[in-house]
């Protein structure tokens, strides 16, 4: 009852000959994304740390997006979600996407509120 897995990534853009070569291909893609994150964390370009979008620096948004890309590919390839029926894929992926977006929104709103309270009140930052 062996089940053949799909041997391509990026919606068929890159195809592999075996499961082992596909695992290595996904591994190197994840290493590349992690390397970009580490390099941006070390360099911290001024153009990405000075601008803001929704009260958060552009660099932080890039980290969030790259982390979500890594989580997607880990789930999609290493947890074999691409081989499951579309209903299960949607249930798992869309639930996670909704909850992550909701968590980010709540954290941004609360962090901005706390920042404004400390900035404009008699209570000052003492830490």
C-alpha cells in the first residue's frame, strides 16, 4: 500500500527524481531562508529599521513573513500536507493562518497601547 509522493516544489517549478533529493532541496531552501533572516538580523539595514508599517518596523515584518514561509514549507513537505485531500489541507492551513494573523493583530494593538500609556502618562519606563 505504498503511496508515491509528489516530487516537485514551488507548484511544479522545481522537480526532483527521488524523495531523498526532494528532502535535500527543501532543506536547502529552508537553509537559504534562514540565512537571509540571520543576515538581516546581523546587518539590520537602516532602510528597514527606520520605516514603519502598522506601528512595526519593516524588518520585523520581513522576519514574520519569512518565518511563515518556513512554517508553510515544513508543514507542506515534511508533514506531507500536499498529499492530503484539499478539505483537510484547507482546514489545517487556513485555521493556522487565521490564528497567526489574529495573534499578530492582538499583539500589535496591545503593544501600541502599552507604549502610548508609558509615553504619555506619569508612569515612565524604568526598565
